[in-house]
């Protein structure tokens, strides 16, 4: 059985994701579609609006056959490390290919970008440093540096978010010498950061979340942009837990962590560097909401995404030491599968190079401690007894949809 891997967050699963899964299966000739999906906290430094279990169920009803979790140590990282963890897990699961959506839509420019940057790493790094010294963020600096080196009007545009991730996916596979092959399909309709809903049936997850938030968690305005299982899954989640998740519900916890920590304690947190802890403390004292805090904290040098990731690590008390000790995934955690996924897993299970976790209570090793802590903190956004209910689900058997 041929398997194609997807790197996803599904926050939430929408019509564009249905198209991605279907076209990836068609383009690669795969029998099975495997999704490696972020857990409670995401790459852009945000809490997922619903739990990973609900998002996995949505995916399994929308064209995905097998869903595994991308551990916290990779899910809340910059693009390079996020990609390395994701593609490694798909390789370990025996996937023949992976397919990502991109603004470019052709795989050759991604391979070229990887080759050029690898072959000219010294001038590239020097150009990046020069741009960052001028006050640019790292993503903007990397895009400028690549354009300066390749000097080609048709070169891959590394200012585009999906192109950035796609280049890192390709680099992760090629640098590691993996057998998994890269493919890409062009992203259609809404862009990654588009916040407006159009007349088309495809909108970005960012736009869908914004519409839900503005409508006070009413799903009427987004029903045409998501499959029915997503609508019912979101409605059921609100019914079961009384709320969807967003940053504002964690603001009191984050503010407490910031104000009760010393500067040296904040400095020990992953991604806190260059004295940003002083500004974090100052702005936490002066603001009343997470939105106000982020607006006050933002500078040209630090992207909104990077600052939010810092906040996630403060919230979960994740230290530099803990993250430094994480290089590659050390386990595969199963979130859900359908019949085809179960059949595929049965064929590859004996050859897996990592332990497969189908039930958390059966895995007692320390390397999963960050994931457990992240799940506990995520549940704290809810009121009781819903916190306990969500954590109980963390230790139960995974979703299986036949």
C-alpha cells in the first residue's frame, strides 16, 4: 500500500483541506493518506480552537485515513524544526511521499531553493545577518538573502508562508537522505493569512476562526466553508465544553506566569533572548487583554508568530534546556484511523523504528512529558468540570472511525 503524508494543523478542518487530501492522493497515486497533526498548541503560537481529538475526527471524516500527533517540541517551533519533526515522522511511518499546498504549485523551485541555499550557505547566512542587523525579522531577511543570491525573477518567493514551510519540508527530506518524495499542489482561493470570507466555498482557517470569533462562536457564517462533520464537531465541542479555545482565555494564566517570574526565570524559557524578557514584563503590567499585550509587545524585529510562540513556552514553562535536548521525534502517537488506516498500520507496524503509542497510560517514558504538560495547560483554559473531562480523554483510547 502506497502512503502519502500531509503536515497539518486543521484549525479547523475546512473545504480546502478536503481538496488538499483528495488532490494529494491523486497526484501521488497513494492508497493511504496519513496526516501528522499538531497537538493543542500550534506553529504560529496559538491554542487550537478545539482539541486534537475533535480535529482528528474531522480529518478522518474528510478524506484522511490515519492521524498521528506532532509532538509539542516540534509543533511550536520555527519552520525548519517544525518541518524536520513532521517529515521525520512521515518517513518513519513508511510514507512513500508527502504533498503540501503552496503558493507556487511546482516542486522544482523548492528543490532549487534547497540546493542553492545549501551550496551557498556562507553568503546566504551573511546576507541574512545583514538584513536582520537592519531590523528585519528572520523570515523577511531569509527571503531577501535568497533573492540576492539567486538573482532570478522566477525564483521561489520565500515571503509567502506556504512556500516558506514547503521549502523547509523539502530541505528536511533531502538533507536527511530520506526516501520519502516531495510533491506540491497549488493553493487555491484564499491565502494562508486571508481574514475575509469570499463568495467561494474555500476560505483560510484564519478567516474561518476570525468569523467564528466575531459571531460569538456562532457557526452560521462559516457553514459553507467547512464540511458538515466540521460544523457538527465544532457545535458538539461547544456543547460539551462550553467554549472554543483562543488566546484571551489563557491571558490570566499567562499574565500570572509573566508577573510571578523573575527576569532570570523568564530568560530560561525557550526562545526568550536578546533582553526581550524586560519588554515582556513591562507590557504585561500595562495591558489588560492578550490582544493589547501583543500589540504593545510587537516590534519590527520580532514577528507576531514568534512572540506568540514565546508566550506559549512561558505558559507551559518550557525551558531552553528541554528544547535543546530534542532533536528528532522519539515516538509515534496515534490519534485516529479509519479502516484503510488500520490496515496500513498493520502492514508497517512491525518495521516502525519508534514506539507506537495508541494509549497514553501505556507509555511511561519521560520524553512525552512536554506533551502531557501542554495538554494539561490547554485544558486549564476551560472551567471545571470540563478541564477534567478533556484530560480524561487524553488518557483514553484513540479515535477509530470504521
